[in-house]
C-alpha cells in the first residue's frame, strides 16, 4: 500500500511499526490480514492464508487487498 494501514484508536499497525516514517515498512505484499482470538496451528494458517469464511471460529477481523478483495 506504500504506507502502514493503521487503526490508531486501537493501536493496531499492519505493515509498519507505528512510527510516522517509511523506513520500517514491510517490504513485500500483504494480501490478507486475519486476526483471531485463539492460537492457530501451522495447518490452520496455511488453510486460511488467502481467504477465511466470516463465520470461522475465533475470527475477530479480516481484510483482503487487491485481487483477493471480495
């Protein structure tokens, strides 16, 4: 995205470390962000890498970008 996607009200930073600089940004592409209330196994993470059903147990937040956005 070129800059961090933030939710400053909840202190959540995706793709950056929260500073107002661009030198600490993730270098690559983030297609999907999923936030779960529980610990996910390696297999669950692989299965959920690109898309997660909205009724998945423990899913608190999900956002897809670019070609994976629905």
